[in-house]
């Protein structure tokens, strides 16, 4: 039989917000299993199931405002257990259960529970907290010297099932905190001593009351007479497992309220309280951190909104291809370099007609030794020649812009395509090596990279990088500087082109060059001079001897 579970009397509070739904359709629940968490202005409470059964239809969603008697959900129960509709109830203290409900006040006069209160110095004690004993003090919300007003929360107590903020009935200055976090307390134990300030002004009825965290029964009514505010003023059950996270979050209602006010997702906050309980200070620290984060991001150039992940399967079939470790690392490095380095790319063309003729003749001679030179080996050597002439390209810029670090060694990184992604092995001390050795080492490093056998130190210490796509094709591209280097040379595919020599068009093998550089370290004119020098050397490799 299907039963309807209704919102119980929640202390007269209206439009109570559903802040968590703790069950799902199809769940089996037992009597007293919590179903939803409701929260009014001042208290949050778990609503337990009055019956055992299977949840068939949840009628509320998070954010809904509900009133007493409103349908929460439908439950499939055994016929024997059933009634037409059942009002969920909040845990009832034994004391309240045994007494006629409407005659049970939910607040008590301060005198009743604090006979030792002096006229000026007042003692605030643990009020009647139902049948709970040895309740843990989880948070002290005030300290000596604090000026507090009536109804300010002073401590958070937590029993097995509920956490409750205890408010002060008096205004005044805190003289002494009598309990400590982690301590266990019972009804009547002193919490704080207070120098009452204008107690009669703040409570004009001269009859200060402590809001007693008496839980409502299905028929209990808000206090009449001198009670202040809605009934479950200080009652709140521990709320766990917010929808957005699998991890339970422990926090009191005041902390939750503060989190909501700041728009903080509680599950994102690391709790420093007992058992990871989130405290107000944790929320404050989290907000502070978040506020300073955009500044750091802006400093690094990354203060931009992230591109959201889209569910592409809405538009058609998709497949997920996991990125290799190398691809993940280079994605991060490229992104960082792209954001940090103001890039400019200088394009140029080198006439390598003679170089190609020389290279091919050399390859014929070297073939018997198993050596083969590609244009890349000459490019590496030519680049080092120009780097020696223009040292600001063989450099790094200090992050505070105080210096350019000029390197007196010439290590050239070579971008190598591998099945797992881009790898950049480093040819060391190229200024001390000839073109054949460079060509050989380049081939060996590329092979090691593709076989995933590159040692770590073979990928470190580059001062300048060359990315050659010439073997593949293209006319030009804009490589990303391999920061903290300040320049990278992109090489595209050479092709025959008619070049005007002053009197005629001469068929020439032209090599496209794309020099990307960090504009913080290098001026555009310097970059143009660099590629000029490079094209001249490549146009006549004898210049390398000069
Ligand atoms: N123009 C015309 N032909 C070129 C050329 C150029 N600029 N550069 C190389 N070639 C030719 C070579 O001479 C060779 O020709 P043959 O097969 O006729 O002998 C052929 O292209 C293949 O060369 P290669 O690629 O094997 O050798 P390489 O020395 O030019 O390059 C290496 C070596 C490791 C750089 C290359 O294999 C590679 O991985 N390139 C890709 C680098 C890359 O991905 N860069 C992108 C980085 S940014 O995303």
C-alpha cells in the first residue's frame, strides 16, 4: 500500500526550504531513517520516516519551500503498517512524549534552569536538550571579551543524531567560557559567564528565556506566552552528504547559512573541526583563498573562464580517447607557455638551393657510412651560429623582469613527433659539433624518443628549440615558445619558386622559416635581424666559417 509522507509541524515556521534529499526513488527505508533536510531561517532538521517501506515517488526537490502538511514523498509499505497519510516527525525527547503536547512549553524561564544567575553577572547553561546526555561541544562560537546580543549562538553541541546551536538569552560581555571543544556536557552545565548589559532592555519582559531545543512532535505547537521566536530555534540535525558530493560534510546550521550566504559549496571546504567538521573560520579561509586566487591567475595571465565540458553525445556518437601521459604534460606546458609568453612570429624564407645541392652531394658520399643528412642538421648548425651572434635569443627572462639570463652554452631542443605525443630531446653543445655529428645525434635522439627510451637528462637544458614540419608539409606555422626559452624556430616544407635576382627569375629552393619569440625578451627588429642572418647563412653555408 502506498502511503503519503507529509511535512510535520516544524515549529510554526512557514515556507521551510528543502536543502537536501537524502533518499532516492526505489530506496528501502526503515522507521526513523532520515528522508529530507528542511531548513528555516534559524534551524535545519532532518525529517525521519515514520514508516518502513520503499520510496516510490519523491514529491519535493532541493530548493522547494514547503509548509506543514505538504506531501514529501510516497512510500510503499506493508499493509499492516499503513495509514492513509503519515506526518513525518522530528525526534521527540522522552520528556515531551510523556506530557500533553500543548501544555509543554518549548522555552523555559532562565531562572528555572539557571538559579545561580546573578543580577549583573549571568550564567548561561546547557538547556533541556531532550533525552540526550553527554553531548559533545563541537564549536565554541564566542570568546572572552565578546559583546553578544540575545539569541546570538554561543556554542554548538552535537549528540549522536543532532547538532544544535545554543543561543544566549542575555546581552552582555562574555566574562568566562566554562567549557571547551571536545568536552561532554549535560543539561544545566554552565557554558559562559556574562556581564549582562541592559538585559532588561534587550528582554523588556524582564523574564529572560532560553530557547530550549525541544524537538517538535507532530502535534506540538510553538511556544505561547513568553517564548521568543519559532520553536526549533536551536534545533538542528547533523546534515550529511550534500547532493553534489559523495563525502558527508559535517557543519552546524550557522556554518551552513554562512556558506550559503557566500555561495560556498560546503563539500569544497576542508573542515578543521573535530572529525573534519567545517567551522566558520574554514568558510572564511576558503573565501579568502578564492578571492586571492583570481589575482594570482591574472598575474599569470590565466584569469580567464574555463571552457566548459560539453556533453557531445547529445549531438551524435562519441568515443573517449584517453590522453597519454606525454600528451597531458605537453598540454599543460603548452597552455602555460601560451598564456605566459606574449608571442610574435617572424616569417622569412631562406634560399637553400646551394645548400640542398651540397647536402645531396654529401649524402651520396656519406651513404656508404650509413649517414644521411636532412636539412635539419644544417639548420641546427646555422641556428647556433646566429644564436652566438644574437645572444638574447639563447636566453631566459627572469620572472621579475630584472635580467635576461644569457646562456653561454648552446643546447638545441628538437621537437619530435611520437605515437604518444610530442617530445623534445636536446642536442647538447651544438656549437662544438659538426653537421654530420649533429645529424647522427638528431637521428639517434628521435629514435630513442619514438622507442620511449629517452633518458630524462636528454630532455633537459635546451636553450633554443627547432620544430621541423618540413618532412610533412605546410608553408608556415606559428610554433609556441618552449618557455622559459625565449624563441623557437618553425621550419616548413621547402619548395622550388621563381626568385627575381635583379635581372631574371631564377628557380630557387625556398625554405619557409617561422620564428616565434617572447616579445618581453626580444624586439621585433631583433627578430627580423635574426631571421635575416639565418637566411644568409642558409643561403651560403660558407658564412658559418666566418
Ligand atoms: N623541406 C623539404 N623536405 C624536408 C624538409 C624541409 N624543410 N625537412 C625534411 N625534409 C625531408 C627530408 O629530407 C626527408 O626526405 P627524404 O625522405 O627524401 O630523405 C623527409 O623530409 C623526412 O625527413 P624526416 O622527418 O625523417 O627528418 P628530419 O630531419 O627533417 O626531421 C624530426 C626529424 C625528428 C624532426 C621529424 O621526424 C619530426 O618528428 N618532425 C615533426 C616535429 C613536430 O611534430 N613538430 C611540431 C611541433 S609543434 O606541434
